[in-house]
């Protein structure tokens, strides 16, 4: 099992908007949580997802990069997500293996 964290530094005034957008994009996924900073760097938004394997994560990334709309996503949210890159300054990905 792995934890994938997408960590964004939002533009000033955009962190809560970005977090709410991500929350709307993954409303029913029990393996995904959206978090904002309470301490540390300001304007931080984190999307954390659990996957069973790195192959599962790679498949998700291939689907995302293909540009095909996610059939589970509301079309209005999909349109909003097309502009999410305008809401942040930097981003990075962290991948952790869960020790069992």
C-alpha cells in the first residue's frame, strides 16, 4: 500500500478555493483526502490518496494525461479543474510506502 501526496503552494487568496475544488473533484473517493495547512508554509493544499500498488497510481496518471474526461466527475467540476493550474505557484509529489 502506498500514500501519494500532491502538495501545492497556492497563490495568495487561492488556497481555500483550490482545496474546495479538489474536494468537489473527489467527493466519493474514500481513499482521497484534501488538507490545508495549520502550521508550516502558508497557502499549502495537499491531496492525499492511498493506492494498493504503484501500477495502480501509474494507471491513474495515464488516464489523467490522456485528457479523457473522468466519467465519475461532474462535467461542471471537470471544467473548473481544467483551470486549477492557475490557482497555484508550485507543486510536488511525495510517494510513501506504508509499512505493515
